[in-house]
């Protein structure tokens, strides 16, 4: 299919050709894009900007995804107009600015992001300046310089993201041989990979994200510096990493993404405690995290809601037992040790990835639930069923069992209990008899340490 789409496009012969100042121009007979496939609001914006005398194109993910027959997440427009000039053209436009001023144009629930062409900061220019836009490792701290269309293409991250589509002339401008890389299914950085990662280490995560989402390979020069530069992710503000991690794990390709992150040593700087657990107890940790991610991907495929809290609860859970045991060894009783370990683990993790309170609270609740699910006597089981976190807690219990934790059939018991009628439930509680630990301080811990012993004696991990 792709072959047919690009049959008239000649592939470049030299590797250096992925950076050029004149674009390859593909007219409408040389590519498969059709104006009608794009958001009519986005097309409208481009037309209006062009009529007002500016350059304007659809750009980035939407062009890339359309060429691959994937429905784009959103539609981005790039233009020579400044944010103020864009706002002057559209009543429904709002300037927003964090790292860079952008314009959001609102059409009901659809928002089209319009960005002014911008350039990379030339490195030399900053060297003598007190107001350097880079830090000593080359990371760009501010990048707010407007530029030409050519500059804009060169400052983008990957060749496949630097394609500009003009819906008026129906031509694609390709400055970086992105069409070639789409055809060959390759994620390739524009420019020198080491320098581009030093400018913005998040590009390492983006390489993984696009490779997983598009099922592309990462070109060998693009992948080569990643393992060495991965620790640079520690310098990225934790709030930005939170956003990036959500994109990594909530885009429907989390399981593949996780494998790639581990392989490229990018998981360690993001989740140091979980990485340690992965080293210590690889089979169990890997299974638990992968299962959680496979479930997440499935739910997204089925359009079911997913909560970041469940995801983070699973990513961090394997790091808990070691900490609990450590605190207990220092004389802390099991329940306070568990509480303290959970608290410490989450606050350490938040220094890397700023998980907001609205998610850290539910993480704690899902974990607390693990302690309460074994204690079912009297009215406890029914009270738990009524708890708004029951479902998440129960799903989490099944996840732990799937990863090999021994819970003496607790998951199955809860499955049956939910299905049973009132009389059945009364019988189930009565049958618990002395098996249930009404005081509740022990079973979870005992069971988890049994699970640990089982794993060790099976020799699977050590
Ligand atoms: P998707 O929206 O499907 O996740 P996208 O390619 O549109 O993918 P965005 O994060 O929306 O990704 O960014 C839009 C465009 O901005 C990208 O296609 C890329 O050209 C550019 N871009 C984004 N982040 C960076 C970065 N860190 N460095 C360089 N260019 C970037
Ligand atoms: Mg996008």
C-alpha cells in the first residue's frame, strides 16, 4: 500500500540528505493525502491565513499519520504569522504560552493549535551571552526565536514530523526526507542525534513513543546515543515528565513502549525504584507491569476509561515490599511500615515525575485496599464492596495474582462473592470461619512473603 502511495518518489542516496534547505515537493498525484480528510476547521485556518498574505501549512503528526492511514489525534498548523497577527485574524483565538507562545483557535470542542515558524537557537551565538538559552550540557532552556519555514523544518525533532501539507495547492513540502522515512518505517532525528538529544532529552522518549505507536524502527544513528544520554532525563522538570509519561503509557501502545524504554535504559531515570525492583526480582516485576500495560492498551482499544492512578499503582507496587521489609527490620510493625513505605515511595517518585495529588491519593487507596481485601469477616466484605475504590482494588488484586503472587485464592473468592446472592454471600462469610484473620494485621504480609519465597525457591529470578 505504502509502496503504491509513494511509487513516484525517488529515495535519497546519501544519509546526509535528511537535512536540506530546498524541499522535495510532492504534488497531489505523488501522494495520497486529500484535503477533505483533514479537519475542515484546520483547512479553513490555513486558507484564511494564506488569504491574509501569510504562509500557512498543516504540519507534524497529522500529516504523518494521514500518510500512514492513521486517524490523527489533532491537527497542527504552522504559519509565518506571529501570535498577535493570528489573533487579529480570528475572533475565537487565544494566545497561550509556556515554553513558547502558541495560539489556540476554538471551534466548539475542537481546538486547532497554530504555531508561528520558529528556529533553533544557533549554539555559538549564545556562548558569550549572559542570557544563554542553553545550560552547560547543551539543553535548550528557552526557544522562542521566530524563523522561516526552512528554520521551522530544521528545528523539528524527527524527519517524519517535518512534513508540511498545503491544502490549497495540495502539495507536500518535505525538507528532511520524511516521506522516505515513512515509506521505510523509520524514526530518524533531523541533524546530529547527540546534539539534538542534548538540546532536549525528551526527544529520546518521543523517539520511543513514535516507534511504538507507528510500529517503526528507530534508525541506527538515532538510537545509538540513547543509552549513554538517558541519564539526562533527570534534568527535565518533573511536571513536563509527567505529561510525557502519560503520553507514553496512555496512547494505546504502552506494553511495547515499556519494553523499548527498558531496553534503551530510559526506564531507570523515569522510575528509579521500579527499575531497582526490576533488577532484583525481574520475572515478577516485569510480569506485573506488562500485564497492567497490556490491560491498559486493551481498554483504550475498546474505548474504556483508564486512570493514571491504576497505572502508577502498578508501576510502583513492585518497589514496595523491599521497603516494607526494611522498615520492619528497623522495628516498625507491619501496617505502619506499609503506610510509611508507600508514602516514601510516592514522594521520591514525585521528585522525578510530578504525579498530581488527584492521582497519588487513589494510588494509596488502591494499595490500602490490598491490605483490606483479605479481611472479610462479619460485615467487612459488604462494606468493602460498597467502597468506591473496590473495583480498582479488586482488579489490582487479580493483577498481582497473574504476576505470581500467592493470595490463597483471594481473587477467585471475591469474584464469586460479587456473583453470589445474599444467601450465598452469608454462606461464604460463614465458611471463612477461622481462616479469616479478623484482626487483619498478618495475612497480606504473610502471603506476600510466601510469594517471595516461592519465587526464590523456583529460582526464576535469582
Ligand atoms: P501526536 O500528536 O500524534 O502525539 P505529534 O507529532 O503531533 O504527534 P506533538 O507533540 O503534538 O507531536 O508535536 C507537534 C510537532 O511539534 C511534532 O510533530 C514535531 O514536529 C514538533 N515537536 C514537538 N516536540 C518537539 C521537540 N521536543 N523537539 C522538536 N520538535 C518537536
Ligand atoms: Mg500533535
